[in-house]
């Protein structure tokens, strides 16, 4: 999977948003995703094509956490990205 080039990451302070690039005003909740620093890290990893396992491994290494936890968190994050069509499988 990889980022959908029609979406971008923006931040205001400590809050990050994954939003469609073509529409930056009057977004509904279903068109964007609010993420934390971890979500922003994973989004940036998706600039190049990655498998779910590769993403989880990157998260595990970056935060020095258990792989099972990293995998479950990554899986949940990707599912949220899929809901707004922000990733290409």
C-alpha cells in the first residue's frame, strides 16, 4: 500500500490532519482523518510502497515497542486511512 497522492498531511500545533489536496475548506469529518504523531510517522512511511508488516516493523523500531502492539496499531491506522480512501492498496 502507498499514500493516495490526492491526500496530504497538515498540522496545526500538535494535531495532524490527513486531508484531500483538492479540497482544503469546508471538510466534513468523513473526508479527513485527525492523527497524532504516530499516525503522522506512519503516513510519512507510506510515501513509498509498504506492506502492513513493513509498516508495523518500522513503527516497532521507531518507538521500540512490541511487534504485536505495533502491528495491531498499524492495522487499525490503515483501516482508518482506507475509510477515507487515503491509501492505494
